[in-house]
């Protein structure tokens, strides 16, 4: 057998044909986060702000205050044992509400577990969100005009499914409709993430892929997820446009998402958006302790960069918003949440027989037998 | 000897093996600085360094594939899959790749990989976290499937798994993590990977269980003992391969058997046990083999978990039914 002895010694000292370090340095260079109003409430892009009346901007601020209040109540309810699974959203209000508010209620939302506020704004009644948290099937029984799937637990799975929804929209020739989906910085490491973008790109399907880069996947910092300088650049290889946006800036997120949606419905194919944000609290309320993996020094600048602060400040300076208005609004939101808790409490106990009836459309023998057995137990 | 919880016994085993064999590598999501979401790997990165104990990017298929590559380079990977419900993401690396390498390369390569993952109901996790998926795993040729029911076995089986040259799927019961304490030896020891344990001797009926169901079965046996019924309880410990000898010997003695699992009825471990008895021990029996299991639905929503999981009273009722058949 002839085995070619590879002699590579001649390559020593030779000038390489390509400078890979330079190529690596250039990667990610053209991603500059879009910003409209900065952390000091200074308008960076007046032409964008000018598109909105102060009343419209107040509605945007109220969306963020709503989400913050929902978060605070959910946190408290979790501690009292009145909610089950809860992934805190504090800090991500501009990222979540800014993007979601650029979508239409006829668009299809494929959320993950931290996207409950978007789901609610998309039409999920708050009490159902609470029932989902507690672990009750009623929380996942969606009316037909709620164009969304329940929160995805398997990181990344929603991305490929969103490509499927988008292709379906295209094949149905439905005008003015997109699929939009969220994942986190950690989610961008999953194969599903790449497959979703690549499929949607290959099929030129109307999807908007949103990555909320909140700095951490539980304890693992963003820099350990990938050697890529930005997450946005991951879309480049799929041949689809992408952008980084200041995820603490509502208007920036909103405008970018709106532009992405317009691009997609015009038949150009999908877009990917990376929002730069921060998870103020723990990963979930099930025992995660951020003190184990991040420092106060790192957290503080992000807390100062709270998305509510800059819009509250800007609108207060404009004379369009006041503490009294905010207090009144917060009370109203709290009352709504209280009513939703009550409604969730009134949900009937789940039955195993009902679970069994929802495994298949036509009941096979084993299911029939088990329904009979559990009917006997449940009627006791 | 020291008193250790089930999860401390696991940490103990990992520490000892990382310390005694520098080819071992521990990695997964959040296992480093954070010490795992349950703290099973707490302190191990600080003790052994980031070279040996490290976080991976968030991708289970990546974790599986990485393990195979590292094994080829001579390492002994101990990957963690954060919850058993996430193995679907990496089933190809487990069922399609690592479990076949020895075979497809005619025995010239081996895959000394121990995949650890928590599972089991009763702690109200979100969906896809607590499912009992051991039935799927036990069907994979070339993969050992191990699951301890107590701190002593947790440590001994884990050390044996890590030292074994074939891939082992090591299932840790979520509910047992902190609910069980026992005196266990401080030094390293092993528990064989193909031996069930007779955890309570008896003569009237054999209760064959594993993981959390062993403890439930023991309670039932204790209760029945007060009525003069002598139930033998077997802890399978290794689900693949099954210790046929111990099961058959017990059934030969008692003539009656109940196989117990937390998983749904269809195609699970209890079905394997029942078919083994039908195949090789039918003539020992004075009654059909009973089975206790969960209903054939998807793992339930958290609030209904307690109604869905097989409970002690179901084991008791089935045991009485088979006893009086
Ligand atoms: C397939 C899969 N692997 C692991 C997990 C466990 N897990 C839940 S959230 C999470 C981190 C996700 O981080 P990121 O994508 O950044 O989203 P974030 O939680 O920060 O919003 C992990 C590892 C899971 N739910 N699914
Ligand atoms: Mg994150």
C-alpha cells in the first residue's frame, strides 16, 4: 500500500497566502448597535423620535411599566407559592415590548419561557399565563384567534418551527403576516437556531428572528457561548440580514423590528435582530443565585441603564408624563393582575381522564382502558 | 464513613474520579462556576481548574459530539445533560454514534463516556424536565443505563460507570437528591453495573423497582409485613443490562411478582421485567405478573403531577391483587 508522506516543512518561513487573523478581526466589524434615545435620555436620532407624538411615546412607556409591574407581582406571587415556574423579565422591557409592539396581532408568535409579556400583549389572558406558570393545561388552551404557541421550554426549538410557520404563510399567500420568534444568547448555540435561520433564508420565508442577548444563559456569560464577536453576525452565514440594537432603548428596538417586518412581508425573506439587554434578576425563581457568577460591579451599570429610566426621564422632561400618572397606572395594572390571580384560582382541578382524552384523536385500547380505570378513581 | 445526601454522594464520586484519573473531564451547561443547577458539581471547577471542569455553549448535541471526540483523543468524558428531557437534542450522539463505535470499528475503539442527567417526578419542574425516558435509553445496544435509589449506590455506581470503558447513561433522581441521607464510605468504591440488589428479603411476592420507586416499594413491604405478608424488594439499579439472574431467583422463591416504574405503561422497563419473567420464569408463577406505572399520556402539567405519578397506594393495591389472585 502506498501512503503519501506529507512533508509540510517547506511551508515554514513562507508568507501565508491569507492572513486569517486579519479576517478574524474584521468579522463583526459592521455591527454597530442602533440607538434612538441613549442612557442619559438624550435623543440620538431626532428624525426617528419626530415620527411619534408624545402620546404615542407615553403608550410605549406604559407598555414597559406594565411589564415591570407584571414582573414585580409575578415575583411576589412566586415567593408566596401562588405561581409556579417564573423567569424574571426585569431589565428586558424595551427588548420585549419594543419588538412585540411592532408586530400585528395576526402575526404568529413563537415564544420561549421568558416571553410571557409578549404573549400576553399578543392576546393571552393574564390568568392563563398564570395557569401556565402553575402547571395547568387551561393555560395552554388558546383561542383560535390567538396566533401563538405556548412558551417553548426546549431552547431553540421554536426557531425552526418559526421557519415552518413562515413558509406556511408564504405558501398560503397571506399578505401582511409574519412569523416571529425569540430566543436568548444561549439559544444561539443550538443547532436549531442555525437551522431555523437557514431554512427561512433558503425558502425566502417571512420570519423575524429575535435574539435577546441578556448577557447570560443561566450562569454562562455570553462570551463563553461563542467566539463570534456579535450574535447578529451568525445570520450572515445564512445569507439573511441582521442587526444589533440597543435593547434598553424601546424606540430603537421598535423601529428596527418594524423595518424587519416590512422587509419580510415585502417578500425579501427573514431578518435576525440581536437586542443588547440584561437580565436584572435571577434566571428563574427556582433557586438561581446570580451572586455565584456575576459581580455587583458588572451589574450596576446595567441597572443604571434601566430601559424605563430613560423613557420616563425623556417624557417627564417633555411634560408628557408624571409620577402621579405613573402611580395611577401602576395601581390599575396591579388591580388587573389581582383579578387574574383570582380567575386562575377558580380553574377546576385537572383530571387524568382529560389528559388521556388528549393524547390521540381516536382512542386506542390502552387509552380506553385507562380512561375507564381513572373514571372510577375520579368519581370517588 | 460520613452522612451524605444522594447528591453529595454524586459530588463525592465525581471529586474522587477527577482526582484519581487526570484523563477524566467534566463538562456541560452551568457545571463550572455555578456548580450545576442542582450543585452536583459544586466546588469541582475551583478544585480541578477550568481545564478539567468546564461550561460548554448551550447545545446538547454539541455536548454529545464533543464527548465522542474527546474519547477518541483518550479522555474519559463525564458530560452532564442538565435535565433528561433535553436528551432528544442529542439522541443521535448517544443512540446513533457513541453506543455503536466499539461495534462498528470491530472493537478497535471504545467510548468511556458517562452521561449524567437528573430525571424523575414530584418536584414540579416545567415540562420536558422530569420525564422518565429510561425506556428509550434501555433500547440502545451498547449503552449501559444505570439509576441508583440511594446515596451508597449513587456513589458506587457512578464510580463504576466512570471507570467502565463503555458509554453509560447515569440517571439521577431529582426527588432523591436531597430527600435521602445515609452513611457511606469516604473512600472510592464501586457497585457492579450488572447486579440488582435485594434490598429487602421476603418469601410471598417480589416487588421489582428502581430509583424513587424502590423507596415507595419498601414502605409498602413494611406495611404488609405488619399483616404477616413477606414481600421481597428488588432494586434493579442497572436497567440495561438487566440482572436477569437476581430477578428470576426471586420469582422462583416467591412465585409472584409486581414490576414497578414511574414511566408510562407502554414499552418501559417494567415491561422488560415482565417479559423476562414470562420468557424464562413462567413456571415459577402462581399469578400473572403485575405492573405499576403511570398512564400513557405525555408527562403531566405540574399541578396534576401527584395524581399522575404512581403512588404508594397503587403499589400496595397491585401487590394485594397479585397476592390474592
Ligand atoms: C434544550 C435545552 N437545554 C437546556 C435547557 C435548560 N435551560 C433553560 S434556560 C437555559 C439558559 C438559556 O439562556 P438564554 O438562551 O440566554 O436565554 P435566557 O434564559 O437568558 O432568556 C438553559 C440552559 C433547556 N430548557 N432546554
Ligand atoms: Mg440569556
